């Protein structure tokens, strides 16, 4: 992670070589997030482009004490993807009835950033294990809410259920994750 922090610091100083290296190292993972959200390779590339333009312009705003570099950049990608979906009026079309097994595998691979620290890698593996133990509804609700940033109302609309049901899924899902991760 120190390498990414260093690259972001250099990008903040308008270092184009550092920006190229940052893109080379991070674009595949960030594009994976965009593809999962917009479900279209061409649109995912558009999201990735917009996200990297924002990273270039706002690299000086990154604060390492608040988040890991990949977490910060992933958030930018997620917000750009949500903006695109909103602009196209596609956010609530019910496209996300459930993630397929292949999409869950891609999501798990996307969540597994290369870790320098074995404790972090173990936590990532632990999170993957704990997520797999949640029921389908809990798992989907947690992923849509905390990975993609969807509101409870949006999730209720997507799964054609009540907001209270979604609140229950999220509450139980997070509680089960906490219990699993502390074992």
C-alpha cells in the first residue's frame, strides 16, 4: 500500500509518470468494480476513465489516515458508476435480482486487493468466508448497501420488498458478519 500512497502523492504534484503507473496497477481491479455495477464493458470503461480523471484532479485530497488508497479510488469508481446509472435512468430497473455465481466470484476477486500485510490478507479471506455464510438476501443486501452504496429504499425497490425487510436483512447480515469475524 505504501507504493500506492507514494504514487498518489506524486500524482498530486502532477507527475504524469506516477499517474501512468497508478493506472497500470489499479485499473484492472477498479474496472472490475465498474463492470459489476454497470454490467457493460464499454460503459465500465467510461466509468473508469471518468474515475481516473477525478483521481488525477483530486489526488491532493487523498488522506492516508482516513482510508487505504484502493478504498479511496474504489469509492470514486462506485460514485461515477452510480452517476452513470442515474443519468441513464437504469439504477432501479431491477437489473440486480441476484448476482450469479460467476459475478460473486468476480466480486470476491475484486475485493481481494493485493495485500502487503498478512493480517490484512487474512481479514480479507475472513470477510470472504463470512460473506459466503450469509443467506442470499442478507448477502445481497449487504453487498448492495456497503459495496455499491445503494440506499435501503433502492434495495427494497430492486427486490420488490418493503424497506423494513431490507433493514432487517442489513441488520442481521452485519450482525452475523461481526460475529463471524470475531470468532
